[in-house]
């Protein structure tokens, strides 16, 4: 069993880390404070090849494996959760369903644009009354004169309203069979009559990412905008979430790593009673526990990626990685604030932003409670 990363993976980590330190860290605080989505950083991430990193080159991708993508998300999240969420959502929720379930015409129409950083794509699943219970969706669509007619709304949709958001994949109820709802996924482009995108502000976390509400009022799109087959919406959604959980896990791992490094640096600099606080056992043990949790999280996440890259079932491990990485992000960020003391509560210190950003990780892409439900079913409970 070889735990060493390949030279290619090590190079990706170093390249993305340098990019995050050089381009993102200097502006992360200001963007967070202003709740400002950065078109410049999104374009630069595209130029670096981070969008569609796992796609074949014919669609504009880099032709790398999923682990390469996860390492990239981890390294961006180590510096800023907002930019990591833009990267993760466009890759896992935007590009992913189009690549895995789209026909060749759909792939060639959308994917090359989404790999450049000049355009983003969203996945419309969550609704005001349908979060963990995705089957509670009220958005409906029916065929009329060769068009899908969509009515309903979505909420908390990442990359849904930015000026460069080119559209969204919408899950909608398209009928009923044996008393059960039939779900399908439909492609809706920006500018389609009846489709309205509204940016959401006042967030606790990821304040520099784009979060939107989407509204569909007799929104009509061609019948061929169906993604996958009719009635496969739940299959597409579940598959998308399995992959997406890996990227949220990477965000948790990166957040924990960044918070740990901030705490370690502070503990070495901060002096009390005549010596750095890192020399006190109470602080040293906190840092030791943080480092241990991060190492365990990384091993679990990378194993799940290995399973996916080698074509093996990975649903259970994906849920475990998402659960554990998001939970240790919370624990590590909390201890990092504790090590900073009162300074950790001030916006002048980066750890304050990490403490806020980690909070979504136990909610997005399925709550920690839902992950435990998924895992329990996999183990036969």
C-alpha cells in the first residue's frame, strides 16, 4: 500500500498553494468584508486549469484524475472558503452532471465554456421547503408543444446569479408513477424568459461566493434540454451528491489545515509568562490533537478519491469523508480561535473568517445528520 502522492499530484498541490498565497490571500479579507464575488479570481482559477480539471481535453479539461481536483480544492480552501466554494460548485455541481449525463451535443455546447473561468454553471436542487428531504420538491415541469414548461423556485444555489453564471441544471417533478413523484433534470440557460436569478446577501460565511435564489415562472425551454433520461432525476442528483461530497470534504480538510497553520504560527509568536504559548502543554496538546485529526481526515478523503478513480463503489466512503472532514473543520477552527484568545474574535485576524466559513460545511451537500443516515444504510442498519 503506497501512501505517497505522485509527482504530478505534488506539483498540483505546490502550484495551487502558490497561486492561493499570491492571488487570493491578499484580497480574501476585503472580498469577505464587502460580500464581493471576484470575477478576476474566478478567471485566474480558470486560466490555471482548475475548472474541469478532471475532464478530457476534448471538452476543455486537463485530463487529470479526481484526486488532482480534490487536492486543488483543498489548497484553495486552506486560504479562503469563498473561492473554494466557487471552484467546488462549478466542478462538482455544474460541470459534473453535464459531463456524466449529458449527450455529446450538450457536452460540446457547455463544457468548454465552463472550463475557462469565463462562465459558471449551477445545480438547482434545494428549495425553500425541500432541503434534506429532496423528494419534497415542489418545482414542476411538463411538456407542452415540444417545450418543457417549468414553475417553481430554488434557494441557496451556489454560482446561480453571478453575471458569468450561464445557467443551471434544474431538478423538477415531471410526473407521478404508482403514487411516487417522477423527477427529471432540465437545462435552463441564463436569459431564458421566465427564469429569474436573485443574489442572496447577509451570509455568515462564504461571503465572497455567489449564492442565489432562482425563480421559474412558466419558463419554457426546448424538450431536448432534458439532461439524461426522463425520470432519472433522482439518480442524477444522488450521483452528483456523491461526487460533490468529496469536494465539500476537501473544503473541510483545507479549512482545518489553514486554521491549524494559523494557530501554530500564533502559538509560536505569542508569549505569556516569558515564553511562547506553544511551549505550554495545554496548547501543545491542542495542536497535537488538531494535527492528528487532519491526518486522519486526509487519509479518509484520499481513499474515497482512490475508490472513485479506480471505478469502485465509493458512496459510503464519500459520506464518511464529508462527515468527518466537515466535523473536524469545526473542531480545529474552534480550538484555533481558543489558542488565539481574544484576538481570534477580531476581524484583523484571519482565523475569525475560518471560524465562520467552516459552519456551512456541516450543512451543505447534505447535513451531518443526513451523512450519518447514508452511512447507516450502507452498513446495513
